[in-house]
C-alpha cells in the first residue's frame, strides 16, 4: 500500500519532468500532457478517487512550476496557481466515473476518451484564466488546446502500455468467479 503510493508519487514526478523539462516530445509549442495521461490511466484502472488525487497533485506541481507570468504591457505579474490542479482534478474525477463503461482494451475508445478529457481540461483552464485573470484569448482554444488534445490522445496509445507495465491492472474477481470457486 505505501510502496504503491511511493511508486505513484515517482510516476507523478517522472510525468512532470517529461512534461516540463524534456523537449523531445514537443512539436513546436505543443507538448503532450503526461500528467493528464497518468491521471486518466489511473481513472480507467483504479477509479475516480485515485485519479482525482493524482490530477490534483500533478496539476499543483505543474502550477508551481509556472509561477507568475509577467505581463509586459501592464508591468505586472499574474499568478495562475490552481488552474491546472483544478482542471486535472475535475477531469480525473469525471473520467473515473465514466471508466466502468469504457473497455480498456478498445484502443479507439481510449483515444477518444483521452481526446475529450484533454479538451475538457483545456476548456476548464481557459475559463478559469478568463474568469479570474481576464487574460485568456479564445484563439488559444484552437491553436493550443485542440492540437495538444490530439497529440496527447495519440500518445496515449503508447504511454498507457508503458503504464500498464509499471502499474499492472489487478482485476477484481467477479461474484460469479467467487461462487464458482465454492
């Protein structure tokens, strides 16, 4: 139990490192959201509660990295602490609630889920920044959120296989299997 939490913590830091420090996966300004992929994997395999916490801590770690953004025109610093944490928490929770109806073996269905989860995360972040900071531009939904969602969804095919190796899915026996053993 504790060893698994330590392994999940390490996975959060590895995902954070890949997302913020490594430009190998970048296509111009677009980078895949490894922290969202980690949260979605755990939403599909362990449920909404685990995904909620992974999304929160991963998003908060990402927000702390962003720090303040300097607005040169107004000569002020705006802080966006909490936007990623809120978005990834909500998306992880919702994906966990949808997970019982998703066949994890159907790659197309998982890619569609990841795509819509990434779009939802982008919209939540856009609305949060627009409401609290009034510095969001609607063009970011098309130029940043949509390509990032597509790239993250396509990368999920490979990334989920690696996560399955690191965190095997333990299927709970159904009631019928328990009855057959008796």
